[in-house]
C-alpha cells in the first residue's frame, strides 16, 4: 500500500511538471500599433538574428488585422528560417544567422497581430526578434532608434518573457507611437509532442489507480 501511494505521488508530480513544461515552451503576446498617420503602401518587416549560435528559437506571427488595410503582393524571404505570408501567418527562426521576412501592405488605421515566441538561451549573445515598417524603397525604416530602425525588438535571454521584455520605439518623423504589447488573450494549445507526452503521463496515472 505504501509503495502504491508513493507511485501515485510520483505520477501526480510527473503530470504537473509536464503541464508546466508545455506551458513554458512559448510565450504569446498581442501587439498593436496605431498606423493612422501613415498612408499608401508600406513594407512590414520581421527579422530574427541567431545570437547564441544554437538553432532553438522561433517567432510565429498570426491573426493579422490591418485596420481597413490589406496585404499587397508576395512576400520576400531571406534566409532558411523565414516563411509564410501576411495573408495567413509568418514564421522567422534562428535557423540561419539572420532570417528576414518582408511584404508590402496597404495601410489602414491600425496594425495588430498575435506573436508567439520561444525563449531558449544557450548563453553568450542572445537571439533577437525585430519588427519594422519601412517605405517601399527601403530608404527609410520608421523608428526613433536609428541604430536598429525597428519599432519593436525582443532579446531572448532565457528569462520568462513579459511585455516589459520588449524594447518599443516610436517614430517621431512619421508621428508613429510606439507599439503596444500585452499578454495574449488567446489560449495556446500545447504542441503535438507535448500533448503526447502529457497524454502518456495521464495514462500512466490511470493505470496506477486501476491496480490500486
């Protein structure tokens, strides 16, 4: 009886730990930007830089809302870690040292999207995710931070990610405010491998109760 009780405790702990791992594998944020000061066609850019030398991170951008605007043309992908489209979803990873996605869009009153990003860190220089809006000739990317030309930068240092982890910049010359980042209200579904791992844990627990 004591052995069975010990095994049950171990199984409960195993299941609970698995849940925490599945939940901590990625962080989701809602990102929004007031683009009412812009007009015409602009270019939306997402980039990922591999700082720590290990291909272990990705950023998935989805649920795009252009506030009355719309994507234009076809995307340009640079590096093996860039894929997708503004019409569906975009993925940039640290598979290459630098992966870049950009696509034109017709500006509306606002821009918003769901950002799901992993937070692995192997040490040394952190990986970095960035978002920019540029003109169609790429002569100007709108940001008060002239060193990056980005409206949003996220350095992945392995610590839990929160909205305060983001470096947010406005663009005074274009009257653009800084983006707003909040914890996503969308519930994440665990990845398939994590779901399988969790299911195995629960099955093991059920067997223990069956043979109690």
